[in-house]
C-alpha cells in the first residue's frame, strides 16, 4: 500500500509547477482563461514563490482543502458538447502533483496494455507502433468504446479500488476522496455535488481512469489475444476467432459489472477474412489512423483534413503580406515560408504532424497531401480558387526548387530514423531562438536610446552655444539702457 509520505518523497511540488508553466508556454491562451475563480495565471503567478510556500505548508501540515470546480460546456468535434470542470490555480498545482506521484508509484502495478496518461515509453506513440506490427499478423478484431467514460465512473467502486492501493486512514486517501466527491459551480451558478463520475478536466482524473480499469486490463491477459487500451478506446485482436469472441464477451460482461456502458456505434466485430461472427472489411480506423489488410497505414479522413487546415490557417495569416508584394517570386517565397514555418515553428501543430508521419506508410496518400499543399500555396499566391491550369503559371517543380516542404520526404526521414524531432526539442529550440531575437532587439533598442540621448545632448549643447553667442553679439535691453545712460 502507498501512503502520503511516499508522495512527498517521490516528487517535489515545485517540479510540478514548472511542468504546468511549460504547458502554458505551449498554449498561452490558457493562462488567461482556465481558472475556476476567474484569475489569470499572471495574477496568480505574480507572487508564485509565496503562493508555492503557502500550498506546500498546507499540504505538509495535512490541512489543504479543495475549492469548488467551475463547470463549463465546450463544443468538441462532431458538434458534441462536453462538460469540463475547471480548478483554480492552487488546485491545479496540487492535482498535477498528486497525479504525477500516483502515476509514478503505480507504474509497475498498471497493466502494460494500457497506454493513456502513462510515463516512460508507454503512450500513444508506442501504442500505435506496436499496433501496426500486431495487426499485420492477426485477422480478427473487436473494437469497443465506453460511453462517457469519465462521467460514468461509480464513486463507490472507484473508492473501493483505491482502498486496496492506499490506506483508507491515510491523508492521501482523504485528499483523493474529497476530489472525487467534489463540489462544483454549475452553469446556472448553483453549487452542486455529483453522485457519479470523476471531474473531466482535472489532472488527477487521468490516473483515476486507469486505476478503474486496471483489474480488467490484467484479466484480459488470460486469453490468447492481443489487447490494447487507450483511455476508453479498446482493441482486441487475435488469430483464433473463437478466442477473440470469448475475450470480447468477457470484456463486455466486466464493463457491465463496473456499471459502464459501451457505445453501440463503436461495438464492432470485424475481420480481414470471411467468418459468420465477424463483418469482413478491408480496412478499419483506430486512434486517428486507418489500417488495411495489406499492412498499409493511412491518415483517417478527419486527421488528413485537420492537417490540411493547419497549413490553410498559416497561409491565411500571410495573405495580406502576399497581396502587398508585387513580384511573383517574392509572393511564392512568403507562402512557402509560411508552410515551412508551420512544420517547424508551430510547436503543437508540428508535433501532431510529425507524430502521424512516423506511422503512416501510404506514400500515395502523402503524395496527394503534398499536391494539396502546393495547390493551397498557388491559390493563396494568385488570390483565387485553384484550377488545374494554374500549374502552368507556377509549376510544381518550381515550388519544390524554392524550398516547399514535402510530407512524403519527411515521413521517409522519420521511418529511417534520420529525423528525430520531439515536442520538447521543438519547444526548446523555438524558445531559444525567440530569446536570442528578444536579446538582440533589446540590445538594439538600448543602443538606439543611448544614441538618441547623445544626439539630444549634443543638440542641446549646440543650441545653448548658439544662444550664448547671440547674447554676446546682439545688444540686450539692459545693455542698451546702460549705453543710453552713459551717453547722457
């Protein structure tokens, strides 16, 4: 069993605060909006040292109390409305610290077949890489997706599961229990207390969701199948159809015992060969990728559209500059710089594109995406909808010669390990570059101010000298009176 003292030993509270600040660097708009008490991060962080000292003292004295969440509704993809629970900045730091501590302490206890919200080499990237290899040697698949997973977790069940891992008399159990049975300010401005579900939006909800299904993850190992779970997306596969069916039925029954429900639309039994209990398909989608029976991995349609939209937005930002420019080659250069900027400097977008490029091996699809990007560039440069004959004005070879990026080439570099770019390395490189630009700009501004002062000082001295000379050469009223008195 783990306890509160283990959490204090494994990670410091300040470390988690640094992680939180790094996330805000990736998405700066969240520093202004995501707080239950309406404070921006800059208001909270103005005295961050003092704030951390107070939080740390309350935690160590076992007197920390959670503040109510604020419930907001966010429109997700496919026009779905999702409830998000916002914490204040103090609670965010403590939630993140608790989540990291639990994740590290329970890392060996978690199943190796669950990949969401994990540390070390477990995550979406390794999940996709392992799935790609496993799908090639299997023919029968069962897909499952849990309906509203976070919002459907039963409090009694999750607390009983926690009691097996944490001493119920320990402060850690009390702290987590208080966060599960939380209070929140609803959209109608009333304080409510949920009777079911864990707060989606809280950092600790991620680890709690893994704890809830770990026993089931471990039970699936007794079947001769391959099992993958990423949060609430489940994929079961194998070469023996009867064994795969048995594993699927067992999973469905255990999910019902946990008082969870499966999405009817995502409840699929599919196969690459004919079988009466499976629907024969040539390809299927899972976690944003499309896997075919020939071993080809493609972008899912919605992911391809998302990546194209990244480039569209970047080119739209440069439309004004392109319209002002009169030289065609310079217009093309501005558009190409925008496309290349997206793939290198837009940290989050570039990380998403690079992640998928590592797994996609359908070169025909990548060629088509490269062509679509070229069409977007031509359409932006000519400031009109693209037509096929526009390639006569701006040939594809010319765009490549001027440096237009190729996703096909980038994918090949990834597959041969010639391009190892991570989210963090992109971020560090970009931050260093911006720091250098700001340093140079600040130095130039200081030099300009010093020069302005010198010029202003020289000008004042010059004007004073001229004024003194004028006074000496031209008779003043006082001098004229003296002269008149002398003449009289």
